[in-house]
C-alpha cells in the first residue's frame, strides 16, 4: 500500500516537474540537521533571550508574543468553517497560533504552550482537507503545521506526531502535485511565493520520512519562485503594492531563510537583481502622515513588518528599521495579530535598535511592471510633505485604473488619498466577476477600481486603457526641487494624442501637479480630480480650501484659465460597492479643442507656505 502510494506521488509529481522545468540544485548527500531545523536551530533561543535581556525594544516585542500566546491558550480550537471559496482566515489563524505558542514554549520551556499547540495541530490535521481549490489556504496551513511539528518534535506525543505528519503529506504537499491546484507554479505574483514557501516548510518538516521526495518539492520551489523574484527588477518596486509586498515578500524571505538554514545556501536567490533593494521600496511607501501609499488592491493598515528585520540583517543596514522601531514603541497596536511576528525576533536578534540612523533618501524611484516614485521633505519633521506618484498599468495583478494617481501628506494629514481595495468576499458573494482583466471586464465597474475614483485624469469620463503602460520618465532629487514625471499617453490611447504628468515638491513648501495634454482630432473634456478625506470649501473659480483636524491646505488651479471648479460625490453607484463615507472628489473640468496643446497646473499649498507663480515645462524637469 505504501509503495503504491509513493509511486502515485511520484507520477503526479513528474507532471508538475515538466510544467516547472526543474533544474537540480540540492546534492543528494547533503546532511540535514535533526529537529528543529526550520528557522531556529536547537539552542539558538539563547541568542534571542540575550537580546531581550539587554535591549528594551526586543523586550517589548518578546513580551508581546508571550502575552499573546497566553491569550491563545484560552481560545477554542479552530473549526473548519469556510467563507465563500476561502478557508484562508482559519489557515492564517492556525499559523499565528502555532508560531506564537511554539515560540513561547521554546523560549520559556513552559509546557502549557506545548500542550495547547499540540491540541491545535491535531485539530486542524483532522480537518477533511485544507481547501486545495484555493491553494493559499493549503500553503499557510501547511506552514503553520510544519513549524509546530518541527519546533515541538521532541516533545509532541507519538500519536500527535503521526496525525500531524500524515496531514502535512496528504492535505498539504500531495495536493500541490495535482495540476488542478498548482497553477501558481507558473505565476509571477504573490501566490507563487506563498505556496512555494508553504510546500517547502512541509517538505522540510517531514524530511527524514523521504529525503528524495522532500528534495524534489524543494527543488521545484527553488526553480519556480524565480518567477516572482524577477519582478523586483530593477530597483525593488513590488508590482502588487504595499499590502501584497507584506504578503508575498514576507513569505519569500521565510522561504529563503528556511532553505539557507538547512542547506547553508539560498542558491543565490536573494541576489536576484532588485530583491535586496526592495526593503527601501517598502520603507518609502509610508508617508509623513503614517499612512501607506495604498495604490491598487492595498489595504489601509500599516504596521511592523517582520520581513524588514530579515532585510536589515541580510544587508547590514539597521536604518531599514527606522519605522519598525516606532511601531515597536507603540505606533502599532495590533502587531500581535501578525502571524509571522516571531520571525522578527529570529531575524532581528543582535541588531541594536538604540541609535538607528534616519534614512537619507528623500526621493525613491522604482521602474519595473508598476513604476512608482516617492518623495518627501523629511523623515522626522511632523510638518513634512510627502508625495507618492503611481505610473504602471491597470493590467498588473491586483491592479487598478490608477495610472497618474498620487497621495499627498502635509502637516501630519493625508490630503490626496486612495481608497485601496474593497474586501473581495463582499464583491464575490454578490456575483461580481472580480478577476477579469479585459477592458470591458466587470472588475472596472467596481467604483474603487477605475480612474473615476482616483486622483488622476479622466477624458470624457472614460476608463483608462487596461493594456496601457507608463514608466517614470524623469526625476530630480535636489532638496528644493524633488520631482518625477510620467508619460500616461498609452493609458489614454484613443482619447487624447498625448498625456504627461509631473509632480514636484517646490522649495520644501508646496506640491505642484502639472499635466501637459495634446488633444486628438476630436473635441473632448478633461476632468482633473483629487480624492480627499478633507472638508472642501470652494472659494472661487481658482481656489479651494481643504480642512481636517485643525489643519488647512489650499488647492489652487493656476492653469487653465477656462475651467469649472467642481466636487463629485463618492457615493457608490452599485449595491455591491463599499461605502466611501467621509470622502469627496475635488477638481475641475476643462474643454480640449481638437489638435491643441493644453496645460493643467495645480498647486497644493499647506497652510503658511510660500509659492512661485511660474513653473517650467515638463521636458525641462531634469
């Protein structure tokens, strides 16, 4: 029976190897450590405890994990309750619980954590399945169960070990060999990173049961994960944005660290062009208001990222933890809900957080599939100005029609904002075909997803072109003229002949948004809009006053002369759209005569700032 089962596994696996084009990386005779072998070897807990004893920042983080582990002990074990097509919330909670409890046991040796973790592990291992039709669910569950099995191996009961080991193989790894479930092997987005990491953790956890088979799973992952890692080229911008960086990149480094721990190499994967630079991208995505540049399908939350500790360690650059230290010291009230939080202790131990140097870069630009530029006047001054400019394409995975959109902070407030994502189940449960990416797909009817709800342009109230792409064309990095320009013509193809946008922070005082448009042979109307959470008061046909939380900002339209200042409601047009309370679109409309050149120029002026009356044409922003 076991032989037949093994042959079945290998036959299934053979088909997935053909799909992936596998190359051999791992020597057949490589020695593999006994348990625990994943992330934290036996005895390495002492390094963590030493950091906790000498650095109050690490003491805070360690204490948060132990406190949360104590809370988990009192919770009922998870039940297999699926929401729509996902079991993902249960998989993520299993990973969180097991990682926290296993960490608590290894650092305190208190058996209450061991016993509670064993109960959870046995319970989820006895689920009917881990929902392979949505394979992220399987991947995260497998990772959680694998960590628990590996870290607690010497202390688990024999009956529990047998149940858990069988579940890792049958409900975790085996479904990944079936072509019905493993299309992620050829994907270049976060699914590839998460699923390959989960399967590798499963294979490492039960390695001694069948080293050849486990090596094949890991070999497959090493080759497959190269696809999404190529997308960090050239500077590290992550195509799917802030939230999905937190997801895909975190699991990517979980994978890299695990294989390096076992095989003493990550097979040069971390040296992929752009990958080690991507921590700079993530750090720059947080504005002076503390809010993220949440373009595309990003959520609105921010907080401590365990992956940043890996990058700081790997690149020997503690300044990458400048914001993470602030989160540790109270800015992130929900860090204990991060299922990967114990990894921060593993990767960060030994790094002193006492005297972190403020980052130096005031301008950061990343090209690639979804180019972006971020600029700021300071990292530490509360009145600092911050701007994030989005170029790229709506066609990127999780993309929106948001090319040319921008967020802007000043005086601690976010003035130009982005809605980010709408929760997927809220749309899928109402029959919205959310994942079609063609020009006429239902996805673009969702209010938050098209350009009519972003701080960008609309021509005759039409949608941007899905297949269009815009790069960051030029930048300037002088402190008194921080700028970036993008040519958006391709996303307005057929609507205008040319559309270019530049955004600059002038004299560290105010923001200039400048558009240069060449109309085609037809007359048209351009709408310039900015999405804001502020209260809006139209002063005259050139000036708008925005106010929030006792702060003010002036929106001043310098060009064109003939325009109509307006506001537009963000009330959802469909019953499936999310509510957008407390927001409004403000801007103007202007007519474009056939075959003419037009300039749109808007100043965003924080209270008390001084401005200039003239600006250069975009081609001279160099």
